[in-house]
């Protein structure tokens, strides 16, 4: 008799050194896909992966099996079911192997299969996005994407946060930038005759809507897709991406930064514990400093520095920056990295930015020049998280929107949150895809998204 097992279960059993379980296991059955198949005439070896673990299981087949010639022709990518004898191999590269007694071809792979045992460029892999999860790099990336998603939910759920599904279709521009996709059923722009009777868009943020729930549940978060019609082809921009956006009531900017620090550290620790094989792969094949870099962040105290102090440091720096430094500027990556890598030598929050370069909903400070905002800068990339204390004063928010020439019709509901039992509150936004880039060392956002959406790119 045989026992159906997954490759993850086999590795976990071996690594746990459970002698009772190992000694009782004789024959196992596995189902998965052929990664490689090599036959030297006397014995053949198949590297099999079933999607449950980063490492493969080695299958060994010899002359005693009935359909040996057929097995030797199983091509890379083929789906198979195998039964065989489980054997420990402590002196080999792999800790165990399966000596095949029966193998059934479930789905043959055509010879035109584009993924062979060689390195393919990331650019080429984007052209076959439907197949790239089978390649080692993307197999690791998308496993880690799943693990990191779970980390986000566990962090907030364990602290009693309520998960809110904010709308994807919206009538307002949350950031005020105007770079939004229009959602319409019409070929013309006659929105009065459109589905909603008015202009509708794909959301750029769930923040405004989740603020409404913070006024009832206190601590809430949304984690979902956002869309931005920014015609940018940089390695850090995508038209569709995922955002993590918590909101906490009765909280100020300091509370917000405490929450950011706790979340980032929790997530780093979570992926190191729950995706160790994937992280080892990234360290070996993508970025040799990735584990060292994020471990340093996890073990650091996050410093805090006002924007104005950062500008003064940059102005005095004995460095020739590409972009001129002046108070009121939106810092570039080179400036952010100089502050966290050369000055602080670790993660740092910059706070109290000029109000002219920040969003309308951020709380205006007493100097009427800055707002209670924060950006978390980390070594390697610069800005990772952006947040703020929200403007809870109705009259100040109303004046700020007037200053910016904003239309209030679609945002009166948001302003009303200040009139009906409003309180001080704060929140932040973390781009999930960029966080994944930071953890892995992957340099292009297109390579951490399952089916990337960028300008003039809608292949799938």
C-alpha cells in the first residue's frame, strides 16, 4: 500500500527528524510536474515539483519498471502521477528520493514548451506570464507574495483590526492627482446617460472609504487593488497594484509611526520564518544582501527626523546630487537614500512635510506651513511607507480644499465624517508590490505581479 503525500509534507517530515513517521513510511504517491528528466541508460532521474514546496523531489527509475522507455520520454512540464519507495539519502544533495515503481502520464507537454533548463531573461518571461510561475524565480516570488499577504492579515487581525472591502468603483479622486481610469458603458463622454448617471472611476486608494469605518470600528484596514492611469514606464510604476491601508481612530502621528514600525518588523520576521527556502533563493540568485538588509531593518530602532532637518543635512552634504535641494521640494530617491543610508544608517521616518507637496486630507500643523505626515525611508530603496494624521477639523479641511481648488460635491460625505462624531485619527499606505520588491531584491515591479498592467501592455 502507498500513502499519498505532498512534497512539502515529505520535507517537513525529514527535517523534523520524526523517526516514527519516517520508519512507518514505505511507499508514497506524488502528483506534480516534471522540472527535468535525464536518463543515463541504466538509471533515470526526474526532478518533480507539485507546487507545495520550493524544493523538488528526486524520482529515480531503473530497468525493473514496466514502462521505463515511456518514462524516459516524459518531457519537462509534463504532469504525472508516480508511486514509489521512499528512501532517505543523507549523504546526497537531497535528503530523500523516491524509487519509482509506477508512473502515469496525466498530461503531456508539447515540444514547443518555452521553459527549458536554462536561464531566461525577465523581459522574455513577461511575454509568457501565463507560464512563468513554473520558473524558479517566479515560483519563489509568487509563493512569497502569498506568504506576505498572510502576514499582513495576521498582523492586523491579531490586533483586533476589522478588514474592510472598500469599493473599486468610485466617484471621487482620493489623492487629488487626477490620474484615474474612467469606468463607463458608453463610447462617448455623456456621463448623465451612463450606468451611474455620473462620471465613475477605478479607485486609486481605499483610504477615504476606510476612514468612514474607522469612525465605527476604531481600528480598520483595507488591502486590495488600486489603479492609476499614470503614463509611466519606470521599474517602480504599474497601472494596477495592491495597497495596504490601515486607519486608526483616537490616534496621532506618533501612534501611526509606531504601527508602521511594528507592521514592517512583523512582516519581515514572518517571511523569514515561513518562506525560508524562497528567501535563500533570492539571496543566492537575485540579491546577495537581501536577507542581511531586511534583518537589519527588523532589528533596528526606527529613527524620526523632521523634513526641515533632513533638508538642512542635505544642503550641507558633501555630495553632488543630481537634483537640487531646497525647502519645499519633494525629495528624490537619491536624497532619501542618503539620509537613511549615510546619515542614519538605518530606517528613519521623515515627518512634517510642507503642505504644498502633500495630500489635502493631511492635518495642518500649527505653523500652517507643514502637515503631520510621515514617510518611512529604508536602506536600499528610500521611501517604503507614507502616512499621516488626518485633518479632523471640518473648517480647516474645508479651507484646505478651497486652497487647492477642489470640487466638494463628491466628497461632502467625507467631510461630514468630521461633523458626526469625528475624532483625531491617522493611517498610512504601503504599496504591497513595492514591499515585495524590497524583500526580494527584485528590481522591476512587473516581476512581482502575476499579470502586470503597465502602459501599452495588456497581453493577458
